[in-house]
C-alpha cells in the first residue's frame, strides 16, 4: 500500500489551553512508541503547550520547555519516552550532529519536532503533521495530516476520542 493511500486529514478546533492539553492527553493515550509528530505554527501558537500536555499525560514529571537552545531533550515516561526536538535555529546541514538516528530507531519513544523543516527530508515519511493556525481570541485550529498506515490509524483514534 502506498503512503498516498494512507493519508488522513482532520482539523481540531481548539478554544483554549485546556483544549490543547485535552488533545495532547488523548494523543498520549494512543501512543505506542515509534511515532513521529511534526508541529508547525508561528511563535506563541501552542506547539510547546501541546508538548507539555503530552508529557504530563505520559507521566513525565518534568514539564518540557522550549528546547531552542538544547535542540533535543529526552523525557522518560511510564511506558515510552518523549523526545522533544526544537529546530528553530537549526540549519539543514546541521541535522546529522543531533543524533536522531538512534532516537528514530527506538520503538519505545515518540519524537515530537517543532520547526521541523530542517529535518523533514532526513526523517521517515510516515508521521503526523500538525499545522497550528491562530483564530479568534485564544482559539487555534490544529490542522492535522497523517502519512502512513500507523499514523493514519493514530489520527483516526485521536479524532474519535476527541469527538466523544
């Protein structure tokens, strides 16, 4: 089955930080390890807030902060680890120095990358891409697209549980 046939699109309408954390919690509850999530959006759109919600729902005691100055941080969860990559200042030619190869081969981790353009051609095609758009007030639109069977099934589960 080609990747083109295993895509799914969905938009989550987020009203506030509480909704962002709810979406992150539902996402975390459906992670098995080996997933890759790309986060796009302007500064202040909620990318790190989403990562913080994931970490909390995964049982991680430390709240992630913007990793802009460390590029990559690994947080150990109860079942799987969260690898938070923030590539705001990274150039494409600097990617191989990060050590992402090991992390991507670890099926006991989920990789969440903010500002992923520097690594988009370096990483597997299968992923969930979340493009966060600002809307009125504190509102956001999380426009999601999955690529690949595993990530498409994940996005469908998140959508189903979010709409309950």
